[in-house]
C-alpha cells in the first residue's frame, strides 16, 4: 500500500475529502517522525512499536576497492511488530500469497 492508497482508503472509510485525509496522514507521519528524531519511542497497541537504536562508528572496508572507510555513528529507527498484527497476518495464510517477481520457484 502506498501513501496515496492510504489517503484514498482513509477518505473512503472516514467520509473525508482527499485533501482532509492527506492532511491527517501527513500529520500522523510528521508527528511520528518528530518523536523518533527526539529519541522517543512510539507504541501503537496491537500494531507495533518504533524505537531509535544507536550504532557506534567503526572502521570498514570498501568491498570493491578494499580501501579502509570510516563508518560514522548513526541512529536508525527499528520496528517491532505487535502480537495482534502478527496473529492477524499469520492467520491470513489461507489467502494464496502473491509470488514476487524475483521468486526463484519454478511452479509454472
């Protein structure tokens, strides 16, 4: 689902204009982004949680040239799925999954 598809779904379910639905979606995403930038965690019961995980810098190597490269410390967002969402997705296995284009199976 893309952001525009999410906006369309919200507009249809909430009986909102697309402009209003876009404003709501952008507000939610902006608030989540701001919280993560501030190092705060986000917990949405039944869906999952986001947190910021810090990584220390290290000396790495460019795999192409073998040259030493300094990798700077960074902070990255991590998502942990909630139990309810995990259960819902797992129970949907009755639906035939779509094969990815890069799937190596030869079921044709």
